[in-house]
C-alpha cells in the first residue's frame, strides 16, 4: 500500500498555518507542523483535527541549524519524506532605522531569510535523495510579502529578510527545477484576515483582507501543478488592494 503523502509547514500559526494544514489534510495527506512554541503548536494541531485526522506538532526554531535538522529527522522517522514543504515563518518589528538594534535586525533577518535557507536545504536534500532512488521529487514553497518587492519606511526589519527569501527561492528554482523539484515563492500583498473573523459580503466592499483559506487553496494548487507548467512566483491580494 502506498504511503500517504506528507505536507510540512514550518512557521505554523493560527491563521495561514492552520489553513494550510486543513487544506493539505483535506487532500488526505499527513501534515507536520513546526514552530518554536511546541505547547501552542499542539493546540493548533488539535484545532486542525477538522481535516479528518490530527496534524502532528514538532518543535522547530527555523533560525537554528541544529533545530531544523533535528526537526526534519524526527518528521522523516515518524511520517516519511515530505512531498511539499512550506516555509511560512517570519519576524518583524516596526521601527525607525535609528532605533533598530543590531540584535533585533539580525533576528528578523535570520527568521525571514536564513530560516528559509535552512529549511529549504533540508527539504531539498531529502527530495533529491528520493529522486536518485527513482522516486518523485517534491515541492518547496516560500511565503513572501509586499516587502519582498519594496522596502517601506520603518519596514527594513521585514523587507531585508523578504528580499533575501525571494532571491533564495529564485536561485533554488533554477538549480532544483531541472532535477524534479518545484520551488515557488508566494507574495502575500495585503493583510491576512485574523483567525475567527467573519467574512463580510463582497457586495458591501467589506471583503478587503486576504482569506487564509483562499491563500491555502492557492498554495495547494501550486503543489498540484504538472511539471510541464510550473509557476515560480505567484502574487495574491484582495480585490481592493492597490498595486
């Protein structure tokens, strides 16, 4: 019997992370969630049980190399090799350039960019090994933002990491796509609707924030793309967002 396919989400939270878990779970995939706060993550995994089976929670500090490698080792030992890995972690402290400390800037960059490298590298290693054994490749998806394209005043702590993450995704795609691994970057251009909030009717122009479930559907469709027509970048925004 073929083993269930596996979706891994690093940087899982109650908004987009939970929506991703539910969407991949609805496709009868196993789901592994990774974040620093394991207790909070286990509550999220329980919340995601509406997908028909509970998502599994694992501790993972995306900015720490050893933690990322341990995370992937535990996931592989318990659930197998991932078929899709989503890097959804981020850190942002709004601050003027003169008030920003070096430690604060470094932490935001590490979570925003270095973590993407560490997670992407671990994901690629396993997927390439599977290809070498005659198996399927995989998909690696990175969550970007408006700040992936422009650095606004007070947003350098976010923009520098997101700029770097976008460059990482492009370089990985060009290197790994010919080897059977789909790498894509998703620009989330707008505010994501808070978890638990009620969607208003589009008729009254109230639907001005991104629905996490709609974003998750776009990620799932990226994962489902045939290799004859892979997207490297997708941008998502509500219909009222100016761009």
